C-alpha cells in the first residue's frame, strides 16, 4: 500500500499525474517503410533489366519480328486511346476591312489638265471605264493627298490582279505623255544613299536624277524592288557645291526585311561605292514666339 505524499505540493503533483490523459505514441505499421519499399522496387527493376538484356533470343523469335511489331502496334493504339487528342481547329484569321488603295504618282507633273478636275468627276469617269471591262473592280472613291498624288480606293477583298486591269484606263484618264507610276499603298521604307560622286569638278554640272536611277538599276539588289519613290537628291541641284551629295530612295517593305538586307549590301553609283544609311525623318521645326 502506497503512503500519501507527506507535503501538499507533492500530493497535488501526484494527483495531476494520475488524472492526466494517457500519452499516445505513433508507431509505424508492421512491415517495411515506404523508403525501404522504394529501394526494394529499384533493386527489382535493376535485376529484371539485367536479366532482360542478358537473355538471348531464340532463332524462332529472331525469325518472327512481326510479333514484336504487333505488340508495339497494340501498345500504340492503347496509348492513343488513353491520351487526349488536341483540337485540330485553328482560330480563323481576322479579315482586314481596310480598303485596297493605289497611288498614282503625279507630284512631278503639276501642269496636267486633270488637276483642274474635282475628285468627283475623276471618280465618275473611272467608274464608267470600269463598267466596260469584264473583270475590272468598281472603285470606292478618289481623292488627292497632300503630296498632290491621286489616291484611288477599292473594296478590301479586291485582288491586286483585278486592280491592274484598270491601269490602262487610269493612264488614259491622266493624259500624260509619260505614263505615271502607279503603286499599291502598302508599308514602305526609305534609305539614305550618301557619298554619291555626281561630278569630277565643282565647275561641272551634276548628274540628273534620271541618270542616278539608271546607274542604281545596275545593282542586282535594287532591280527587284517595288520602288515607291525614285532616287531623289536631298539638296536642290543649284545648292550642291561639291563633287559628292546624297539621295533617298523608297521601296515597298512589309516587315522591314528588305531594308535590313540593303543596309548590309554594297551598292554602286557611277562606278563608285556609296554608303547606305537608315533614313530618319526630321522632326518638324518649332516656330519661335516673340
């Protein structure tokens, strides 16, 4: 028989120990732990692989590869059924609603009688000509831009081939001895041709822009370009005092790839190499107040 504690503190401590909840100790379940099972699985796979690589195929197995092919085919079909097939539907491309436009370059022909005609009259004449051609599209509108070029608009789904059927009618309507340049209004780039030798001595006349274009066309890199602005001197001929000057040329370039290729190409003019630079538009001049 146990004797009670002699002091109150000891009696309280003993009573607290007897009334406290029992302690539970977590014990692992019988058998191997998960780590041991992983190691055991690795050992099993290793041994099976070694036995598989060391097993020699019989002559009958070697003579019948179709059994292996059938097995692989069945495995492929099983995996095909299990895996989810991706959707083959592609998002439909958004059609452009912007009109197809062509530019009739008349900037250098200021004395043409067509400049005195309102845009409405030009449109009516062109629409009448289009109605007489079997595959020619009917234009949507005509207007003059700030560079004094004629802009003709067509529906957005009009092909370039059908628009070109109207080129003879447009040139006949313009009434110029020299046929004007007609181009589609597409993204284009401009490059700076620097260091062009235009004469051997300052007292000699400089070469004309037509002569410049003729010599530039000898370069294979410029022969296949769709020119939007033919080579033009940056300075007026009377303002050129030395033997060298600069010019600009513009061409169609949808994504900038043509410009990047030209900047890496060696270009000749009048038998001498010229420097090709990226063109930077000058900001408009600020007017001083006061």
